[in-house]
C-alpha cells in the first residue's frame, strides 16, 4: 500500500474530528435525521459540480470498484466481507454514491441500518473503510473539496451502521 503522506495524516485528523463531532451532535437530531428518512442515508448534494469532480458515473464506478478491492484485502476489515454478495454491494454503492454526490441516479437498496443489521460493526471498521475509500478517491484524482463533501455525507451514517 502507498505510504500515507503528511498531508494525508493532517487531513485524516481533521476528518476524525468531523466524524467525532458528528457523532456528538447528531444525537438530538436523530428522530428527524435524513439518515433514517432516506434509504440512501442522506439527501444529495445540490448541483452537478461534485458529481463532475468524481468524473461522473465512470469515475464513481472506478472509485467503488477500487474501494471494494481494498476492503476485501484490508486485514482490518476483510473478514466482514467474507461470504457476502459483493456484486450487489458494488452495484448498490455505485448508485448510492452517484445519488449522494448529485448525479442522475436513484438508490433502491436497503437503508443503512437494515443493510448492516446483525454485523456488529465497530468504529474501527467504519474508520478503516473510510480510509480505504479516501485512497481510492486519491487514485481517481478526485479533488479534496469534493472528497470531503462525500465524506461529510457518509459521516452521519456511522450512527446507523456502527452498533457496537
Ligand atoms: C458510510 C459507510 C457505509 C456505506 C455508505 C455503506 C453502504 C452499503 C450499501 C449501499 C450496501 C448494500 C445495501 C443493499 O444490499 O441493499 C452495504 C452492504 C454491506 N456493507 Fe456497507 N456501508 C458502509 C459501511 C460499512 C462498513 C464499515 C462495513 C464493514 C467493514 C460494511 C460492510 C458491508 C457488507 C459486508 C455489506 C453486504 C451485506 C450483505 O448484503 O450481505 N459497510 N453497505
């Protein structure tokens, strides 16, 4: 794996803070949270600029395929994916990310709570998955502001996905 750069570490600390804070402040708003109202886990980013920064659907497809490849090879989380339907996972994630970044897609998969029910996922799983996704976005040369817009959409989903 590529050695993380100093910039990556700095940004990672910032994202850790965003993820941590979202956890602290999301609690009172849970009942009305888009994480639960919308199966995709949130409402889409407005406009097409972030979708374009991801290089549209082909870029999103590359980011998701590379992310899933990293997850199944990542010793921290690989066991979570054993025996799972990865074809379906890739398809649903491509639609979900396209939808969230403002692309012309609909997400028809399970809501985030149902999709991860019974898996006993922990914060460590969530953070490892997000780190691998960042590496995949870097490889696709998605500009950092657009990466952060997507990560900010994913962060509040932690409360629906992490149950341990
Ligand atoms: C923001 C973070 C995450 C998002 C956006 C996300 C999104 C999704 C989506 C869209 C699906 C497919 C739902 C469907 O089949 O209808 C799914 C399933 C799955 N996710 Fe996640 N996920 C996240 C975090 C995680 C984490 C942290 C893990 C484990 C390390 C994980 C492991 C899985 C597995 C194994 C499945 C397949 C379940 C099955 O159908 O057998 N996910 N996820």
